[in-house]
C-alpha cells in the first residue's frame, strides 16, 4: 500500500479527491497551509515518491515522521509557499529577481515547422522568471522554459513525443499534456527541485491541445504561467495555409513590489482577472499585427489556457469558413462568426483572406477582450 493522507490508500479515488480538495484550500486557509508546510518536500518527506519512481530519475526517498500528515507525490503541492515568500503569490525564489532588466519580446505566433523523422525529444525546465508582459508590467512568473506561455510544440498524429521535465526550483511542478493519453499518477506526477521525469506518447487525435503544470493547486500553477500549446497535425496535411497559434490566458496580479507583480491566488479564486492576453502579452498583436497576403488561407490554432475563462474567438469583418471542433479535418462547422474555446480546450479556425484590410481578432466576451485579448490580422493586398 502506498503511504498517503491519514493512512488511507492514495489509490482510492475518494482519498485522492479529498486530498485535492484540501490542497486547493491550502492557500486559502492559513492554518491548513501551515499544517501542510510541515510536510513540504524541504522536510524530506518523500516516501511516496520512492514508491512511484519508475518513470522518474533522481527520485528521493524519506521517512514519514510520526503523526505527520503525508504529502502525496503526485500531489506535492504549493504548501512550500512559505510566509517569507508571501503566502499565496508567485513571488517565490527567483520569480521576482532581476525584474527591472526583464525585456519585452513579442511572442512569435507562427506555428513552428513539423519536425521530421516521426519523433521528437523535448526537454523543458520548470523555472521561475520575471516576464515583462507590457511596458509597465513585469510578472513574477512560474514557467516552462522561462516564458509565458511555454514553447509551442508541434507534432503529428501517430508521431512519437518523448518529453522530459526537469524542475529547477523549490516549488514542486509537473507536466500534463492534453494531447497524451497516459496514467496521470505516473506521467503527470509532481517532481521536486533537481528531479527529472520522462514520458513518451503518440497523439491519437489532431487538434490544438493545452499543456500545463498539474501540481496542486492547479489554479495557482496555471494562473502563475505554467501552460502552453501542443499542436497535433493530422497525418494527411490540411489545406495549405498560414498557420498561427494563439493561447489565451488570464493574469491575476498583486500590486507591484520592487517593480514586479506577483500572481495572486486569492484573486484567481475570484475569477476576475486584471489582464487577459493572447500568448502572454495583452494587445501585443494590436501593437505589432499578424500579417498575411491577400488570398491566403489562414489557420488559427486557438487554446484557452484559462485558468478559468473561455475564449469566444471572433474576427471583426471576417467569417470563418471552417471551425474544427476537434480532430481536424473531422468535426468541421462551416460559416461561423464566433466559436468558444473552453478553458483547457482548443479549436481550429480557418478563413480565406480575400479582402484586404485590418481585421481585429478578439475574445468577443468583451470584458475579456478589453483586458487585452485582442489583436489585428493585416491582410496586405
Ligand atoms: Cu507548477
């Protein structure tokens, strides 16, 4: 039997659910947070890790102190957000260091070319980094590979993806690819600083899929920047097009301290974001639009990372000739003005740019569009 909360088996879904509920409250209730701090990985309580180390390298083991509440490996949680870091915010460790020097860069929206050979190896590091999302705002972010969102991954149905996550920081992290079908207790489990974990999958369906850190509370990890898109092309190529990837997310930010704004867990719980953005920067494609040529077919792979809101994707002055609800080229809906991507979902939008001009693409839920989920598609004659 695996060690677990209150001595019950963690294989029991009820126990898992109870722990998840408790973890989600960790940051909301200081007393609970303090109790779980007592079993954070820093205290070396990692015995469940050793029991599930098959897929991990460098997994540590430890002994449970008498009377200590155990912290599950796959639910190693953010109880390590100790008071000295400001409980309930992302301003931990290196997330806020060097914020003044964090330079803005436009996140390239172009779909990367498909790697050849039918397989690829990807190695991400979980890192903390100050990320400048506009002229006046630097976010103390938790990231994959130092940016928000993480790198765009492009693969194909049936190709092999071998993925490795290495955790460089004090907070436990993990990786959950929505394009994969795997036992999450093994593949998506949390790892602590210095550990690496590798898993392999072959996507079964084409589409725009989210990836994210799944460490509890997931809201905190996605809300602090640990998400991205994996685009799975079908075996038979879709019609030739200019292809772009848009990942919408919300930022819930504390007031600036030392030039950086932390992500605020309590604010995340309210689901009232300060900023909503495509590819991590509000209005970046309004300031520097996406450009195509007259006559181009354009394909947007749109993911809503949330953590809590959908993206009601619409292009002003245009219509989508096709929206693929999933697994393109199947599930095609024709002649669409707006279609909603749920948080944790992805859809594919196509249009033929047969009219020159500047076409705003927006989250037509305008409370969110107004907070930055807007851009411009320029069709050059
Ligand atoms: Cu994480």
